[in-house]
C-alpha cells in the first residue's frame, strides 16, 4: 500500500482532513485490496505475537499505558484516605460523637458522606469524559482533568468542618471520573492485542499504590493529636497531578481516536512512536485500525450516548455496566475500609494500621501476579473462579465472626479480610478493567467506559452506606458477619458473569465486533472461528 493511501495530502488543513475522512465511503475503503492485505497481515502478526515478544517490541506502548492508568492513583489515594480518617484518633476527637464503650466515633451519616461524596463527583465526571474525549482526544481531556484536580485539592486541604471536607471530596471526584473513564480505553488502544490484558490490569495496581501510600502516611501520622494527622495526608495528593500532566503532554494520542477523526498521518506517527521498527509494521497496524473503524462506521455515524442502547451495542453496554457494578459486590469494600474493619474485628488500634499497610502491600503483589494470570488464562475463567474463591472466604469470615470471640478469632477475621482483598486485587479487580476495555466497540469506547463507570458509582453509593452501616458501632456493628452479606451479593455477580460475560482473550477488535453482531452466546465466544478476511 502506498503512502498516499495512508496519509492525507499535506496541504490540507485539519478541518479539511476530517471532511475528506468523512467523505470516504466505508465500502470503498473496505474494497481497497492493498489496504485490506495490509490489514490482514497486521492482524495476523498481532495474533502470532506473544506477551513477552510484544512487550519487547512495544516498550513505549507499555510505558504510556501505565502512565495513563497511573492517574487512577488519585482516586484510590483519596478513597483509602477517607476510609482511614474515621479510624484516626485525632480526627475522631475533632469531629466524632461519644459512644459508650467505644469512645469518640464518626457518625454513620458523616462516615457515609465522606465515602460517597467523591463518588458522586466522579459520577458527574464519567459522563463528561465521553463527549469531551470524543471532541479533544484522550491526552487533552486528561490534561484538563489534572489541572482541575490540582485546584480542587485546596478545598479539602483547608476544610475546617466535615461539611466542607465533603464538598471538597465532591469536587475532587469530577476529575476522578474522567481519569477512570479514559484510562482503560486509552490503555487498550495504545498497546497490541497480546498486551491488552496486562496493561489494562495495571489500573488495579494504581489502586494498590494509592492504598500503600495512604496506609504508610496514616500509619506515620496516626500518633499525632492535632489536625496535621489528616491534613498532611491530604496535602500528599499534590505530588501526583503536575508530574503526570507533564508526562501526558508528551504522550502519543490513541491512533484509533486519530483514525476516527481522519488524522491518519498523525495516527501513523503515533503507531511508530509506540511500536517496533519492523519494516511495514506501522502501515499494517494503521490499515488494521482503519479497516475496523470503517466496519464500525457502516453500523452508525457520529457516536452519541443513545447509540449505547441500540442494537448489539445495548448488549455490550449492559456487560460493561454489570462488570463495573460488580466491583462493589465481591467484598472489596472491606479493603476500602480495612483499618476500620480491623478495629471492629477486635484488633488493637496501632496493630490495625500496621495490618492495613501489610494489606496494601499484598494487594500490590497480587496486582503484579495478575499480569501472568491474564497471559495464561481467559478473562471469563479468571473472573468466575476468582469470584467463587472470594465467596468461599467471605462465608468463612462470617462463620468466624459468629462463634465465641477471642484474640484468635479476631485475628482470624483480620487475616480472612486480607485474603479476600488479595484475591480481589489479583483476579476480580484487574480482569474487570480488561473486560470493560475490550467489550465496547471502538466507535463508542470513550462513551461506553464512562457510562459503565457511572453504573459502578450508582451501585457503589448505596453499597458504601451499607458497608458503613454494617461495620459502624452506631449502625449494625456486624464486624466479620458482613461476610455473609458480601458472599450473597458476590454469588449474584457470579451468576450474571456465567450467562453474560464472553471470553475476549486473543480477539482483535474486528473479531469482537463480528461476534457481537452475530449475537454469539457468551459461552461460545471462545470456540467460534472468525476468518481474517471476514468483515461482518
């Protein structure tokens, strides 16, 4: 295929490039034999390339995917921070109420508000992310969100009441929503097929890194008796946005986004920046991308939110929403309030903070183990077996909390809580991000990941209230008995995944489009054969 087939004429302005792109009929592009031959070669090469080979030939793709995913560390940091505030003695003495036999305790309504405020803001952010990203691209949308993040931290840092702190969390949540909507989509588009699982799984690692920093900071400052025991950890949020902003400014834009906007010359340069130097490799990858984009164009024009609920995209959106929402039902909310959970399980105050730090570090290790796990096993297999494992440990947690309590049972509950968090961090959490990034169509990906994350927040907000109600002494005070509740909700997630979650490992985006368009049942995705020359 000649360079002219790939690159728009140099004398055309940006607006003209888009006009030319939009005037190209999908049928004409798909009838271009040279382009199609390059697309066949590009897709065959991606199928043949293994994980380690892809990582060696695309190191910059891995780097930029990780940097974009690392923006999630800010949501993680603040989520874990809110969970630790309610266990800080200085914070309890400043804003708590006296409870007989417990000392000063943050009321359930304020505890829930602190946890929920950021999620409410993020709910707004995820719906802003799709339209803004479709217009300006992943890079500039994320840069704008990082600037907003820097500004909103001031509100939380200078808050002098629980009400202002809640408002600060609400405002910080807006850029969080943009980060979480864009990161999995960008990571899945910038790396080759073999690396999609590992690179999108780094989102969960960013959560763990945030948790480790919070656990270390709150452990170090929990002995202070003044306001700096929580203001210093809040100030630590400023270490992330500016360095990330500078790095992302130099990051390549997603070639898929560029091709959809008719900027094929820039898409080619983007592919060359992140890929290997094998002769013709970049042009073959570009042809493969253009082929998939044109196939999807035949199904619809400019993407809108309403398109998510039409035809086969309704099924894809439903799977994305269910997968995202399920993150709140498999016991992971225990990890978000780990220190408080340990205390309610009967662990001494100082030891609870130590266990929280251990829990966070183990989560990081579990995230690293998820990389080879995604290379060895399918997405569906990991999710189903990971859920079954957590259901078992959640039931054991409930049983342990139901018998006569002593020091041994207290520590048993704490250890089971750590194991549940470890399984989630190594299996359920990472594979969810991989599945949602692969399920949506390329044309609707920015919108789909945003709406899917919106479903996560819709499910999380009442679940946070439920989690606080179950653990708080001013609520139901269930401690480890909450395991029964989470085991029940996790079982519902397992049932839904069994019937609805397809196996998308080793599938190109073209193949995934065809499988959904043919309405192949989820359990048959793995065995259905799609020829490289098929377009529908």
